[in-house]
C-alpha cells in the first residue's frame, strides 16, 4: 500500500468517525425537535378542545336555564347564539389544528372522527332545543332540560376523553409541562363540576320545593368532585410552576373557598332542609359564572404557560439542530481540508519526488526535479535529490570525459603502435639478410623484446676485401635504445667502410667512445674483422658477452674476457684480440639477452648452458645452429616473448674445397 | 629499496633487492642521487643481496659514480655471482673499487 493510500485512508477514517458522531447527535436533536413539534401540535389541539369543552359547558348551562325558564327573552337567546358560535369556533379550530398536525401526530383520524361525532351530536341536540324554544311550542320546555343536560354532558365527556387520549399519546416529560397538563385536567374536572352545579342548583333554586332529591344528590356529588379536584390541584403545588400560574390558581382557589363553596354548601343545606334559600336562581347562576371565569382564567394561564414553554423548547431544539448542522458542515470542511492539505503538502510532493528518484535511478538525468521551497523533511529530501542529481550529472560528465580520453589514448596508442611497427620494419631492413661474402657465410637471429630493439648487427665487405662485422647492444631496450642502436649501426658501418689502412679496431672503438655524447645510453659491442688473406680474425670486446668460436673439430672457445662498454668512461682504451679463424670454423656473437633469458622459474639460460649446447651441436652449420638456438630458447622461456632484446650473429668460414664466390 | 647506515663517516648503502634491472634501475638511481646530494662522498654500495643486474642497472651505477664526481668515491661490496661476472665482463672492476664485504670496503674508504 502506498503512503498516499495510507494517509488518505487514515484521514478519511478519522473524518468519517467525526461525521458519524456529529450525525448521530444531529439525529438525536432532530428526533427531539420532532417530539417537541408533536407536543406543540398536540398541545394546540388540546388547548382548543379544552376551550371548546369549557364553552360547551357554558352553552349547556345557558341552554339548561333557558329550557327551565317560563318565557324566553330575546336577549338571552342572543347570548345563547353567541355561546354556540364560541363552541363551534373552538371545535372548528381544534379540528383545523388536528388536520394540520396529521403528519406529526398519530391516530389523528380517530380523534377527528370523535370530534366530528361530537359536533354532529351537538348540532342534533341544538335542533331539538330550538324546537322546544319555539314560542308556539305546545310541549313544556322543562321536560327536555334534563335530557339536554345529560346528553350535552355526554358530549362534554367525550370531548374531554378525546383530549385525555391525545395527552396520553404525547405525554410531556418535562416536569413543569407535565404538572401543567395535570393541572389542566384537574381544572377541567373542577370546571365541569362547577358548571354542572351552576345549572342544577339554578334549577333547584327556581323551584326549591320541587327540587328533586336526585338533583340534590347530584349537586352534592359535584361539590365533592370539585373539592377533590382542588385537593388534586393543591397536590401539584410542589411542582415547578410559573408565578402567573400560581397566582391564577391562588385567585381561583380563594374565590372558590371564600365564596362559591360556602354559598353552595349553605344553599344545598337550605334546599335539603326545605328552608328558603337566601339566594335566587339568577344570583346563584352569576356567582357560579364568576367562579367558572376564575377557573377559566386559571386554565388560560396554564395553557399560555405550556404554549410558551413548548415554543421555547421548539426554538431551543431548532437552534440545537442548526448548531449541530453547522458543526457537521465545519467537520465536512475540516475533513475535506485535511485531505486537500495531505494531498498537496505530503502526497503530491512525495509522489513527484519518488518519480524523480526512480527516473534518476534509471539514469534519466533530464528529469526536472520538483520545485519545492520548504524547510521540512520533504524540502530536505528534495535538496538531497538535487545533490544526487548534480553528482550524477558530474559523474556522467566525468565518465564521458574519461571515455573521450580513453578513445584519444587508444588512438594515440594505435598511432604509436603503427609508428613502432613501421620503425620495426625499417630496423629489420637495416639488418643484413643471410648471405655469403667471399668464403664467409653469415646469418643473424634477431628477436626484439618489443617491436624495436636496442640490438643491432651488420656485416660488410671493406674496399680492401676484408670483412667487417659488429654486434651492438644498447643499454636498456625500447624506443630510446632502438634509436641509439640505429645511430650505432650507422656510426660503426661508416667506421668499417671508411677505415684507413692500418687503423686498429681498438682505435676505432676508442674513437667512437670518445665521440659518444654523455647524455646517450652506453652500449656494448663486438667489433670485428676477418682477414681475407690470412686465416685469422680480430675483434674488440666492449662489455659484450664473449663470442664463441666453434672449431671445425668441434671444440668451443670463448674469445676475450671483457672490456669497457662504449660511452661509459671517457678516454677508455680497448684491446684488439687476434685469433685463428680457419675454414670450417664458426664464430657465434650474441647479446646478453640470450644467456640472461629466464625460464618461468626465474632461472637464467646462462653461458654454461649455451656453451654446452653449442658443443653438443658443434657440427651444425650456421643456419642450423641459429635455428636450434631459437627453438631451445623458446622452450626455455615457454613463451614467444622476451624480456630483453636478443640477437645472435653466426659467421662461418667455409671449407676451402668450396669455391669462393664473389657475390656481395 | 635502499637502507643506509653511517659507519666511520662512510655511508653504507644496502640494496635490499634481488635484481637491479630496467624496471628497478630508475628508482635505484633516484635514491642513490638523494644520498649523494645529501653530501655523502664516501659511499659503500652493498650488493650482497643482488643476484642479477642488467645493463640498465650498470648504467644507473655508472651515473651515480658520475654524480659523485672526483671529490668522492663509490666502492662496491659483496658483488658476486652474475653481478660479479657482469663487473668483470664490462671491466667495471677498473672503475669501481670492489671489495668482498662491507667491513673491508669501509676500512679501505675510512683510511
């Protein structure tokens, strides 16, 4: 998994966790809001129902009193109409609220059905009442009053039970709201008890003698229920109630305890004991009406308080939802921002760095490095990468330069090699090929350690018929020694050719030694001559190994014991050695490369080995001797190469029976 | 390559090599030149460890002698075997004072 994925996934997980937590909280708040909304809707319906119930109780009392009156004043009919409109208004409002809360509340259909049934019942009852209230109505109105009272009370009970059902469904949990709902219920019981007694006592007071014991009993029961309602209301005093609510309760209770309850008790006592009551029907009706108004204003206060609290709660829930939603938006923004920052500040720079690294590792030095101007780790990595790239470019440049240099060296070497090969051809051409001069046959063996050698030799016929020869070995080997050997070759050849009669070989050597420049390497040589008239030869040995003379009888004699090399010591003197060189004799002149050649074990071939070898092959002629020497040496070396230049010159005075040939 | 030892004002230079050939000669020549340039005029060259010397080695030896000039002397001690034969062949025994060992050479030079 790449860092990009790790970082982005981590950030996303953190973000999602945060968003889920906030979303859960928002869901809670929305649920709370919806619950409050339902509560508000339920409360609004219940408020209208409560007001409607109160109004209906009022209509019931008004209608009841009208039904038991002997004649009906027009003004009271108008009051009844007014009361009916109020009932209709409240019930219509309740129905509207219910319809509006259909989405929020459950089972609204059931409540709506119950409400419209109640309204239908009321309308039917009213029609009957209106029939009885008609002026030309033959039936006595008083007959219908108890039925009206009973049936309208049933409607009131149905409305109350509908209200309580609603309350049951949306029971408030908040203590004040719950207390207020309870108080309204108890207030409803109280109001209903008072309203019933308003009507019943009014009828009883109208005709005290005819007051039925059943009615009186009902009045007593209602008074008891009212007292009980007050006890229940007082029981709620410990609940957290608002001041206006407490004041309204206190006012209503004060009125009930000081005015209505004692009056009601005394009237009932008077009626029971058939004593004339101190109050007539109308007066009582008014007193009870006032009490009912106290109760109604208490109910209104309760309703207002609940409404306000619910509205406040709704606003709070709304605010809370908004706050959490804002937090959610902030969270989303923070997560998106984090991902953006991680991408821009970490992931993208890392990716471009890693790509650049891979390219660099692939030797692609043209890759542009990302532009980063940062002091953090990515900036450091980028700086390091810049250094790597600079180093790589430098290395590549150095490599290229090295290659160019190498190519130049190769060219130079090739040129040198070519020069050396050309020089070798020239040097080889300077050496005399195998030939015969007079009765002397000669052959050379020449093997440079590299292309060109510090060894050289020559054999020349002098104008006086003598044969001059030399072999030179310049100290060191390679190009310098080769150049010096060419100079020697020339100087000695000239010296042999231009030699004045009588100049001795040692004088020539001394002359060359004296003329030899100090800054040139010295050389060793054998400079010799073969006398054409006698059977003798002479030579000068200048630091060169002693030549071997192989007599015709097979004996091998070294000539000379040494001598100073040429070019070492100024004013050196040399010695001319004179020795017999009979027909059939051979002389082998060699450079130290022959006897100092080492085998792989580091052992030198040595003069002793050479002398034995030559002695063993004493009968061989010059070419055969040289061929044999070459073979033996290659075997000794176990290699085709040599450490030092090697040259061997073999001269043979041919036996007399062979005709002297004047070639060369 | 060389180790030096001063005895009786004679610098004994010991050659700790088995060969003085074309490969070693330049270094040998340089080190000897430093000894000579340091002011030593009486030098004994101990060649007892040297088993082989070629013409380049001999050339280096002669150049040392030339560098030393007439004011000093360069004696050779312990030249035997192939080296001794080279000295004989090239008549270097006439140019260098040859001694069988370092002690003799030092004795002769310090007289």
